[in-house]
C-alpha cells in the first residue's frame, strides 16, 4: 500500500508546498495559463456564476479542460434555491455538466442548497460515476438518503461547531462514503479536520486517513506514485 496522504477534496487555496496533502483545487476561470502539473484541479460552472458571462463559452472551456486531462473533477457545480438565478436555468447547466462528467468519466463536486430532492432525482436518472456533495452539513436522515444513492459526502470546518447537525450525524455516515475539505475557509487545516473527524467517529486517525485515501483512489481512478 502506498503511503496515504491527506485528501483535501475541495479547496480554493493553494497547497503546492505541502507534500503530505493531495488537494483538488477549485480552478477559477483565469487559471488556465497558470496550470501546473503538481496540483490537481477541478473546474465547473457554479450556480452563483451562471449569469456572469456566456454560458456556452464556459461550457466549451470546461469541455476543453476535460478533454485535455487538465482537470480531475467537474465542479463545483450544482443547484441552489437561495439565489435569484432561475432554477430551470440552473438545472440545465448542471445537467450539461453531469453529461460531461459521464463523457469524461470524471467525478462531480456538487454544491447543493435546499435542492436535495432534485439532486436525488437526478441521481436516479444518472446512477453512475462518483458524485461528491461538498460542504455537507445535513442530518442523519439526509446523509443516509444520499449514501443509499451511492453518493459521497465531503465535510469541512462545520465539524468544529458542536451545535452543527453534521457534528452529530457524522457517526452515521459510512467512512467508505466520506471525504474532507477546507473549501474557502482557512481557519482549520485539513489535518485538523481529519483529527476532529476521527475524534467524533471514535476512530484511529491513521485508519481514517488510509480509508479516505482509498476512497479518493477509487473515486478519482487515480494512479498515485509514491514521491
Ligand atoms: Zn467551494
């Protein structure tokens, strides 16, 4: 077994210097000229960004990145009922990204606000591939519904809030379905998030790290070389 690294499955920060972490960095639209082979990127059309610029251009850009193997996942993308962008438009754009994830066999990193029933319905239509709900903070019932549809849940700094639903529901989530992330917050490092999760799960932190690494290799179909 290769030595397991920490997986930060969704971040907006740059982790190039820390060799103990594999980070999937959310690429901002201008990143293409600065792409580096030492980092993994995801790219997608976030529901908040649908209305800035031409959607076809962005989809073409995404297609190009995926076809040139410059990204390892599509996202973040998804559905958000707390914004003004018409929901039907959001659904169209999301569905096009689901199609691309199928075409290129790339995982989807999903942003979901108050639209879980729609995500579950879409998953029924598209049961294949690795779908990761990022920033998951839901309760046990919702977690179990998503997991029963073969989805993964990525959890971040909410684990440090003892009043958060996720700090109580995490123990009901199979570790085969878990990921962790720093997202756009840098209060806690990915190592601290793993540490907190292993406390809440009552698990040895090395065992947790190995399992999450396995989830990553399986989900992203990665060939990882030991440095
Ligand atoms: Zn994010």
